[in-house]
């Protein structure tokens, strides 16, 4: 797509006149598609110094100043509006030395919080739009300069001048993280007023991991750099930003940037851990040392073992170490004896915490010894964490500026790390930061995208918004992505023989058009629903609920052990974004459906009965809802369903299919009538058996004709009514087939008895004539062949 069209689609309507005038710049460059002139005429006119001066003046002094002035002014206004929101919320916060705020009336507090929350939504939206504004205008300036240098670059080059000018202006380099942190703090405070929860917000060090075992479901995605801020603003409306507090003070600085996290991964020279993770071996594990900030500031260091199972469940074992004890612990010399004794003294005996700590230490050290692990790879990134303090059921992290650096000592002659140490001193002693310009080219890889990870524990509720994010155009699914695996595959390709599947997708543009992404998701859900219906019909069980059928995302439906609330809430938001159910209603529905699911699972006979008559359910839920439901006052039942509104439009093939079925039944009726007529005529006057069978076949012929007409009329009515009932009915075919089979068996039995009696010389046996036998057999076989066709 041409940039002019992209710019036009990206314009935010309230700021329409504040964007770069790209068309005017193209007119000054005499672009044929803008001026409408013949390209040969445009090239024949010389490019003068006055033309060059006019273009440079418009690009550098007019357009660039206009865009920069608007960006600076809008950013200032957003900060002022944020400060105004803080001032509105100030009377709701208790002052120092007082336990009561200025405003104690609950109704007034909720009114103020609602007004502020609406303003916060507007500010958050404009922050996201301002970041897009800066990015699209920055691209426009570079595009215009590139077009100029390509067309007029023989004598004049304007891009170096533009880059110098851009480096002096902040409009494309401003960091919005401090502003977002302030917004997040106010979002959290207003939510607590409007929807007070049972859990208290804990003060202190945020984001400190707990020692022990953890289990959760993890979903991973890539986020393009252009969509990072939009993803942040989308999440912080529902979850607060978890601020890192290295000092441990109660006063958190919301203006601080996102913390930098460093992870040092372990493996052996044979890369056994890497091969296990790539091959998706059962219980494949990884080991890393992780700390936040610079190592020279003596942060807390965590040694973590992470195991990912086949169903995307993760289990972690972690202990906290000091820097001076890391090398001793890796060698197996340090076993937390003091901590264990302290815990036992506090419990006046062996406690569960002491047992857990001993178990973790033993598991980690045995894992290191078993695989002969050593530091191999370093991952450095900036992390924005989203979580409700004190509630870890939903944890979201967004990692940016990811750099993967070699940390090995495999090459004896030129080791990247001192073999006697556990980390690279050349990086940590000087406090080197991203983009690590001093690192050799072959020792570092910079990941082009941001990484979004969503972790859910059992019991997470009201998370349909997460499902919307997972299937949106803002993210790209990256299942089982691992920083460790990616870094080893990129930096140690000569030492390994297997590579992860996602390497081939790094060169592709992961951005998607929102409309295209929505259409693809709807097609995927429709296909998934069709497949589930087919599987259900094959198994003969009851049909899946529409709620269960329509649940979907790149990683949904959730596997066993995932969040049931996410499965229950995801369905309505997928069927129709404009008609989503309230989260509490969705949760209530999921609880109401539970008895029906249990009854269906525990009663096999009921499942078979439901397979024959799927529209009839014998569960307690169905029996209760078949009773008359009392509607609330003022609510009337609808006279016409939405699906039945409007004119009836039925494809011709539907009517023709119904007619073909009717004609087929009449064909069967004629065959049966012909058989009965031939049988009756061929029978003798005294052959009562043949005459009786002929009458029976005549009855079946009449039944087939009447049944065909009845089903034709019934199906025509259902089609006109747009009913959701099944169009098939097994009663008629079963009656005809069973009746014909019984008649043929009786025919064979009577003829066999007559043949036995004839062989014994009994002359009184009314033997069937040859005409009867031939006519009967030929007619029956003809009927069977016609029915097979």
C-alpha cells in the first residue's frame, strides 16, 4: 500500500489538520500522480535552487515544526489533565496524620470516581493515539526525504539534514511509561472505590516472587513495536502496572521507567536442556539466574527451575540467593543451613517451610549436578508487569528491548566468560545497558518484537477482555516461545542440530489489519464449531453447547486444568462483540450449566437417548427450564425472534433437495406397488399366502407414498419458518426396511416348508407356482438395486 493511503487511514479525526501534509510535499517534488502531469513533461523541467529551497523550507521549517509543536502541546495537555485527575481524587485519600479522607460520603466518592474514570479513559485513548501520531509522522518525514533523494539526489540530499533536525526534537523519542504509571495508579484507586474487592492491597516491594512451587497456565505472544503502547493502554484499563520498588520504601515513585531484568540461562556443552525443549520432551526443564536492575546495586538474585508440560502448564522451583553465595550454591557447597535453622527455631521444630526449602535446594542442586550445567546465555530486557497486588490469579508481563548475549566458556581460547566465574564481569561491572553497543557482533542478538506473556491460575474470573486481546490484530501467537531456546538457536547454531519452528517467521511482518484479523477469527471459529458438531454426531452424544462451540482463540479452547471462567466468558464475546454478556451473568451461566454436564457425563443411557433425540434433554437443568419462567416486571416475551425477522431467503438447492427426497420416496412406493401387483397376479387362486404377502407389500407401498408426502410438507414448513430443528427422521425408513425384511423372511420360510413337503410326497401342500417364485425374486432384487441407487 502507498504511504499516502496509509497516512489517510491512520488519521485520528479530531487531529485531522495536524498531520504532515504529504500531498503538498509530493506536489513540490512534482510527483506525476499528484500533479496529473505527464511524467515526461515533469522530467523535462529543470529542478532549480528555488524549487529545492521551497521543498526544504516546507519539509524542515513548516511541516516538522507544525508536527512537533502539536505533539509537545498535546503531551503537555495530557500531563495537565492527569494532574487534574489526581487533584480530583486527592480529597478521597486520607491525609498524613488522619485516618479519614475529606470526602466520606460513599455516594459522593463514587460520583467523583466515576467522573475521573471516564476522564482517565479519554486520556488513555489520547496517549495511545499520540504515540501513533508521532510514529506515522516520523515515517512520513523519512518517506518524503527518501523520495526527494531518490529523485533529486544528484545535486541535493536532504535526509542527513532531516536526521539532524529530528534528533533535536522529542516528538518521536518521548517515553510515555511515567505517564502510564500515573494513570495506572489512578485506575487502581478508582476501581477500588467503584468495585471494592475482598482482597486488600498490600504495600511494600511489588512483584517479589515467592519461594516454592508455582503452577499456572501460560500463553505467549509477539507484539510489534508499533503496537506496544496500544497493548499497554489496553491492559492497564483492567489491571494496574506492578511497580518495581528496589528501596523497599512505602512511597513508590510512579515516574520511574520500566525495570530491566537480566536472566542467565544454564546448559551443558551438549545442549541437553535445549534439545529437550525443542523436541518437547516430557517434563523438559530449564534453569536460570534472574535479577532486576544492575548487579552492582546488589539486587536479590533468584535461581529458578522451570518445567513446561505438554498442556502448557508450567511449574517453577525457586530460591533467593545473595551474589556471594551463587558460585558456592552452583558447586553444591551452600545449602541454606542458616535459613533452615532459623525457620525450625521459629516453629520450635521442623516446619513445612523448612521442609519446602530443603526440598527446593536439593532439587535444584541435583538438577545442576545431573546435567553438569554451566552459564550459557544471558537475556536482558525491560519488563512492564500488570497484576493486582495481592492477587496473582492473573499475571501479565510485556518485555521489550530484548537482547540475547553469549555467556559461555565453551571456546577455551576465547571464552566469553571467565570459566571460574558465573557471569560476565565486562557487562556487569560497568553497568552496560541496551543496546549493548560494545558487545561483539557474533555474541549478541536483538529480538525485533516485544514479548507478551499471560499467566492464569485456576479461579481467574471476568477475563473475557483477555480473550479479546489474544485474538486481536495487536498480538501474534507464539506458543512455547522461549528466550533461552531462541538465543541458543541464534548464537550457537554450529553446536546444535535442531531449531525451533518460529525462526522462519522472524522476517515476516506480524502486523495485521483489524478487519482482516476479525474475519479470520470468525472463519476459524466457524470451522471449529463445524468440526465439533461433526465429531459429536459421530460419537452419538449430545450436541455441544453453542457457548462451548464458539469458544476460541489462538490457544483456546482452554485445556484441562485451565481457567473455567475464561472458557465460559470467552464464548459470548466471540459470537457478537456488540452483544457481549455481562461477566457476572456469564459466570452465573457457567455455574448453571455445571449440573447438566455432570448428569450427561454420569448417565451413559441418557447420552444414547440424547443422541437419538438431541433436542430433548433429561437433565435437571433442562427439566427446570422447561417449566414456565417468570419474566421481570415490564419485560414481555418477544413475538418474533431476531433470526425470523425480514423476508425469507432460501437457496434453490434447499428446495430442490427436499423435492428430490420426495420423488425418491414415490419411486420406492411405485416399486413396492409393482412388486405387490406382480406377486398377486402370479399367485394362484388357492395360494392364500402369496395373496396375503401381496397385500402386505401394497400396505408398505401406500405407507411409503404417504410418508414421503408428509415429510415433504413438514420440511417445507420448517424451511419457511427458519426453524433450528432437525430435518431428518428415521421412523419412516426404519418401518419400510424392517417390514420388507420381515416379509422376505416369511416368504422364504413358507416356500421352504412347501419345498420340504413336496419332497416328502405330500400332494396337499399348496406349492407356489414358478411364476410366483420368479416374479417375487426378480421384483425384490430389482427393489433392492433401486434402493441402493
